[in-house]
């Protein structure tokens, strides 16, 4: 069983990031990294702050998490294609800028590639970017965070070209009331025309209700996860759950939000109840 309990964490603040320590998460994806390349000068940003200006304490949290056997990667890009445009303009400079983040003092273990805007959703382009980033150094954990409407791009040609370099997909099935059917359709090959190993498919969900983004009640999500894990051909191969995003859980009075990590961990172990869902 993959048992991935993944959380995105959108912050550049060391004190907020430190609060993710000691939780039940198996993977943390810091969000969001952006590449700027004005005048040919390639600079990486974490949200609105140049990476080089981030408080060093932030990166010490990465080291602490890794010591606790939590995998820490970085979400790359997101809304808009600016990062991908920079990469296309000068691949060697772009990959050099990314490689820095895998070395001291940053120590990121890989990248979650976030493609959200056409025309990026072409299977050849997806494969090309995947292989390029994976080639930065051996052993990187490369994932994607696709929106559901673009899953048809993950066809046979994509998997033949880049499947060996892609660890899994964090699919943004946010607020998907038909998650069970949609997950099953994708892994069975109905969506893209080719079957996908369930261990490479993680169900993404939002941790709180928020404007413009779908939300599924945590207790309902736990039931859905259990149903998926009982499907023939899926079972213990189920890829896991990814939650957007951690800082929204800090200090929440809602037990379904503040206990997200423990409840998802319970769901991955086949349980439908937790402290927030009785």
C-alpha cells in the first residue's frame, strides 16, 4: 500500500512551516516555487520572495522533516506559464537554477510539476518537461499536480516516454462528488485511453472550504478513500491522498480541519472514523 499522506504547504514563513513537524504526513510539498528569467537572469522564488532571501530557519525545517523520514519536495509553477516559458527559453540555465534547490542548504528531494494552463497539456510537452527536470540529478522525486480536465493527456505515449521518471500524479479532484468513479475511470484507462497503475495516482483534496475551489467533507472523503481501496485492481495499490494546504489548518477550531493529518492517515489504513468523524 502506498499510504502516501501528502500535504502541500504554501508559505515562505519559517515559523508557519515549522508547525508541519510532528504531524502524520509522509510527504510535504512546499508551495509554490516560481522561476523568473528577466534579462536572462534566472532566479527562483518561493511565492513572492527570492529563495536566497528566505529565512535559513525555513530550510532547517526541511532537514528536520527529512531526518524524520518525511519526503520534502517543492511545487513548481502553478497558475500561468511563466516558469515553463523560462525553462523553454534556456533549459540549461533553468535546470541549473533548480539543481541549486536540491543541494545544501535547501535539500529538496524533488519537484511537483504544476501544469494548469493550455497549451502545456500536450503529452509530448508533459513528457519533455518531466524528463528534463528528472535529469537534474539521479533519484529526484518528480510528481505532477494535474487538474482533472487535463488527464486525457496522460496517454500511452506519455507513459512510454516519461513513465520511468514520474513517481506519481497528485490529481486535483477538489470537491469531486464522483471521486470514486473518476479515480476508477482514470486508472482503468477510460479517461486517457491507457491504464495507469493506481500506485501512481494520488487523490488531491482541499482541507477547507474556499471560494472558487471545490471541497469534499472530510468524513465523506474518508468513506470515498475506503471505497476506492476496496475496488478490484486497486486495493493496496491506491496511491494516497494529497491535501491543499497545510497553513489553512493552523489554529483552526474546526476538528475536521485541525485533525486532517490523523484522519487521512486513518482512512489510508482502512478506517472510516477518526477524532473528527465518529
